[in-house]
C-alpha cells in the first residue's frame, strides 16, 4: 500500500502551484505553509522542495525573483506564470474527476 511520501510524489507540483498561485512565496515559507495547512501531513524537506521548485521553474510554470526584505534579508520569491495557472487548472480538474470516481466506489460507510 502506498504511504504518504509515495502518494505525495505525484502531487507535489500541484501543491506548489496551488500555494504559489495564491501568493508569491519563498522556500521556507512554502515548507511551513504546506505543513500548517495540511495539519502536519505534508512535511517537505529542503532537499525535496528545491529540486521541485527548480523543475517547475525550468518548465516555465513558476519564476523566481530575488527580493530584499525589511531587515536586509535577501530571499528568492516564486511566482506562478500564466503557463503555471493553466497547468494548475488542468491538474485540479483531474483531481476532481479522480475524487468523484473514488467516491463512487468507496462509500462513506466503507471507511
């Protein structure tokens, strides 16, 4: 049976696009948001997050921009591109179809 990390592999890009699509974020902020919003279910490590961000950036789904924040901190913020918005819309449509099909097979009483 697939475990949380195995299931997450196929959904990490969708999660990143969804968060970055709501507002530009920097790496550590993304890690915190994923963990908080999922109530601890999603726990990305930097070694997982940054390669995923670089792949998405290379594919033109997001773009990174260095910014200086108050206090002099220099952070790379990630922004979703129009191509990323289209990809996210497609992925969310696929997820919705998947959930509908699962709910047809797995009734609430089964759980």
